[in-house]
């Protein structure tokens, strides 16, 4: 695969899982944005949010995406808020295709309910809040996407084949 693939979607939509599967199935390089930022900053995302603020974190995401413009054959698992900034969408479009992984709020809740590494859900871990935040972000996800793939009730291999086919 020549182009890069940028996986976008809400927390728990399956971006990390599908990114690893694409890496393994198609010999792609993998970049997990949140992990890359944590390594670069020497602290967890939740601590970055707490100590430096969300705006600082969002600027780190943009800088990382802009640095990927010359990459090829790379799958990037983006943070859930990445497509909220048009400059991020523009940077992704310059070097690849944007795949929106969709999932129902109930599916997302089932996948993330025991996680404590999602600052925006901490203290709001319920289907109603997830649905509200998802609905706020959905127009941006859909506007950014070159490809839309549903993840509810599907295997990683099946989702990967769907992405590559499209």
C-alpha cells in the first residue's frame, strides 16, 4: 500500500486495534498518535491535559500530523479529537486517505467503560454522555472522511479488508 491511512473516530471505535491489524496484514508502519505524544512529552495524555491544557495537546497533534507529510505506507491511529481542527484534516489529506471508523454509543461504552486513560470521559462514563459527545463530533468526522467503515459486531480482519477494498 502506497498511501497513508489515517484512522479517525470516537474513543473506543477501534482505531488502535484496526491500525495494528492493518500493520500486520499489509506490512505498514504504525503510528499511534497518543502513544507518540506521550513518548515525546514524557507524560501520559491525562497529565498533559491537566498540567498543560487541551489546547497544548491539540497543538501537539497538529505538529505530529504535519511531520507525517513525507511518510508512505503508514497507518496512523488518530486521537478522537484530531478531525475537529480543519488544519489536521488538511494535513491528513495531503498524504493519505482518511477512514472514519464508526461505532454506536453502546458499543463504545462497552469497549471503554473500564478505561481511565480517556480524560474527556473521566467522570462521565455513561452511554448518554458518549452519545452527546459523539453527536457533537459526528459532522466533523463525516466531513473529513474519504471512507466510512462501521465497526459494530465485526472482526478486525473483516474491517481491514473493507478499508483496503474501499
